[in-house]
C-alpha cells in the first residue's frame, strides 16, 4: 500500500498554500485544532484563488479562533451516549464504534474537532475488546457504524480483525464504515483493504465528499475497487458556506458520485462545532438549495438533508416539505419540482370520518 505525503502546519507556507505573513496565525489555530492536508488534496488547491473551496476545507483560518455563543465542544453529544470507550449508543438499534480518532486530513469544520488528531487516539486492544463485548451483550444492536476519526487509516490487518469480530456477532445485520480515505488518500484503497472488508454480513462503505473537484480519477479508481468487490457505496456531504452552497455545484457533486456508483446518502447541515461559524449556512439557505435540486436531479442523486440536534438528540430530516394542508377540508396542496402548486384530494379516512 502506498500513502500520500501529509502536509502539517509548517509545510503549508513552503508548499505555497499559505502566505508567509499568515504563518503565525495558522500556528495559533494549530495549537487548538489539528492540521493535516494530504498531497492529493494539496494538489487540487489553486493557490492563486483566495476562495478556493478545497483550501477552505483543510487550510486553517484565523476565523477558527472565534467561538460563537451557540457553539459547543461536543455538538452532537457523543459523550453523553458513550457507555464504554469507543462506543456511542444514541439510537436503540445501532452504535458507533470508534477504533481510531486520527484522520488523513483535518477538516476545518469537523464536528469532532475537539477529539480528533490528539494523542492516544487509537483504541488499545483491551479497550477494543471491551467495546466489542458491549456490542455482543446488546441484542438490540443491528448495525455497527465503524467511524472515528477515519477507520481506513488502520492497517488492513486491524480492519480485517474488526470486521471478522463483528461478522461473528449473530444479532448484527450490517457493518458500515465511514471514511474520507477514498477521497483524500485514495492510494490506501488496495486489494489488502478490499480483502479486509470481506464478510458474510452486509458491509457498506460511506465516503465523505463535499465538492465535485474531490472526485478525481484516483478516487474513481478507489471506488471502483470497492464496488467491484460488491460493497454498496454511499456518501455524506456537509453543506458549507463558500465551499458547496450552490445548487449547480451540488448537482455536479451528486451526479459525479452516482456516476461512480455511490448513492448520496446525507447532506448534513453543518454542526455547531467551536470556531466554525464561517462555514455555516442558514437552514433557510439549505432548504432553498434542496428545493431547487428537487427539480434538477433524479431521486437517485438526492441525499436527505439532515441536522443533528445539538446535545445528542439525534439526526432529523430538515428538507422543506412538498405537501401542506389545503383550503378544502382534508385536502392537500403539493408543490412540484418547478415550484408549481397542485391540489390533491382529501384522505379517504378523513372522508369516512
Ligand atoms: S475526516 Fe471526518 S472525522 Fe476527520 S476531520 Fe474530517 S470530518 Fe472530522
């Protein structure tokens, strides 16, 4: 397996990604939040573009040092739902398993930015066994989401051990990996990783991609290797101001993903992570974008627009509703993809009543 060179904070000026005058600023940010950019992502950045959407995602910015009052250290409440180290059990039928809290890149808007990239970020063997024990003892768990950090940073041998251990738990139906590796460090996806993911149970891979420029030929090749192995592929996108808050751009991203056999799964409203206010759009903006996508792309290309309720109360869909009660009793008004409204008859049960 070959790996991308990783640029740390001191590499950004020599690489031409940051003006020398900003070095002190980005050093101050790096003291708070970890910095890393893979060479694959660095190569996509246009240093002459001060609004480059790839740079905005990975190159630190002084704005991260300003916290808004509504921001939180643990925006989606992982800690509250963690019965044992490495497990988050927020919903009855599924858990997160976090074997590693390192990533190949550190996204400047990350919702786990207070914990990723720090020391002691790998779950030791004993702690991992304890976490697996929790899953074995909990028959209501049907799905395990292996996340982090990025679980594809683990050696394929370790990934294989986790897959085999989960595969042997009778009450589990699905093992789902969440990763940014196929996008930001695609050379890590090789036959050893693909073999490590082989299981009797359904193994899904969910990638994180935010901009159509991230869908490079190398990423396409990585996804092809996974899909050839029969692994269903999904994606998550974070809606980010100045990066992808544009209908045509989201359309290109989602079409590009589907063309790579990846079903867009979630479009996340950006979480209230500390120092990320400059990335957040309004919910009304997100709804306007999603509404306009409805008429432009097929259902296959459309993710569900979701928000994690701050404090750990779960993920909920927040797309605008296309149907509202009409003026006639029990009747409805439905808006089509072009924004034209149509009447729909009352429900049969309302007529009976
Ligand atoms: S890859 Fe995921 S966990 Fe890692 S920094 Fe980016 S958003 Fe956070």
